[in-house]
C-alpha cells in the first residue's frame, strides 16, 4: 500500500508540475521580460541582461532567506496562473459549445449554416464523380451534417448526438452513464484519454489568449500567443474528432449490450450484403440515400 501511495503521489506531482507549475513559471518569466523591456526595447538582450545583473546583486538575492522567499513567491504565482488558465479553459470550452441562439454566436451559427447549405447544393448539383467527391469533401470540412453551431467543434460534438439519435433512437446524454458501466476497461481508458486531450486543448487555447493579452505591453508576446493559438486550433480539432469518433464507436459496439442489460429486445439488420451494411452502420452518412440521415 505504501508503494502504491508513493507511486500515486509521484504521478500527481508530475501532473501538477506539467499542468500548472512549469507553464505558469514560463508565463511569469514572459511577464517579467515584458515589464522590463516593454515596447521601447522589446528585443534588447543587453538591457535585459543589465536588469538581471542588478537584481542578482541586490541583498535580497544574496541572502538565503530572500532567495527562498522569491522562489516560494514565484512557485505560488505560477500555480495561481495555472489555476487561472484552468478556469479560462473552462470558459473556452463553453464558448466552443455554445448553441448559437443569441448575439454574435447567433450570427456565426447563421453564417456557418449558410456555408453548409451552399456546399450541400454544390454536391447535389455536381455533374461528375470527381466534382461530387470534391464537393462532398468541402461540405464535410464545414460539418458532417448541416451546420447549426457557431463553431466547428460545437457542430462536431452535436453531429455525434444527432447520428446516434437518428440511427439508434438513443438519447446519448441519458444513456452514456449506463454504457460507461458496461464497456471494457481499455475502452474507458481510450475515451478518458481522448477527453483529457480535449481538455488540454482548451488550456492551450487559454495560454494563447494570455500571451496575446500580454502583447499589449510587449509585442513579441503577440507572436508567441498567435503561434500557441494556431497550435491549439489544430490540436482542439484533432482531439474533438477523436473524442467524437470514440463516443460513437462505443455506442456502435456496445448499444446492443445496453439493450440486453436492461432486458430490451433489439432488432438486427437483415441486409445480406454484409460489407455495405457495416459501412452504412458505422458511417451514418448524410450522403447515403438509404441512411436515416439522408437529406
């Protein structure tokens, strides 16, 4: 038991260090540079070196007590920044998943909906297989169904719910906790890992926002912030796709077990063409005229 607790403590410490302390310290260092150099001397390493030399020669740095105090303050400051980023990440997730019924979100949702419909019309009016394939790919890049949310991420998560509801008549929000209890441990770990990756992408976005804000005092921080935001965009979309696919796969592979567990009869497919049946079963595509999602 002692060994287990020790190992658990190490893992928690590593997680805390990677999520809060180190990124927070880097940000505090950037804040220090920004306040020291500002816009007047943004890339003047000599000026920065001069200030560091002055700080290191002060009595506070020379005494053991002063050094320990500064380290403690820096550590606590990095934790506070890390916690703030976690909170901001939650706000980012809320923005990503807004229904788009009010204000600017409503306008963004309407714009995405219009683009999605135009892409669908181009696919419907395609005159060759190559043109059709290109039009379908363009439409799917906007949304796998008709877009209805202000963000790509919100629509991708919404599509998972809609496809499951259309094919199985299943309310994912109500059924998920029960499905979670019957799926294998490896499946749970895979879904949990995908959820962690999605949460991490919200925090990366939050860091990007903080660095962009710091650009008001030190313009190189704008470049850092925008670079982080570009990375966050790529990672967030990848994480969202992975999470949505895994959730849908769990339902595809274990919905019948849920029906058995609650003693409900369930229908099976009778189409003799097994390959096409499986394709239709897992793809649930709006482009398949035999699909429940065809439009």
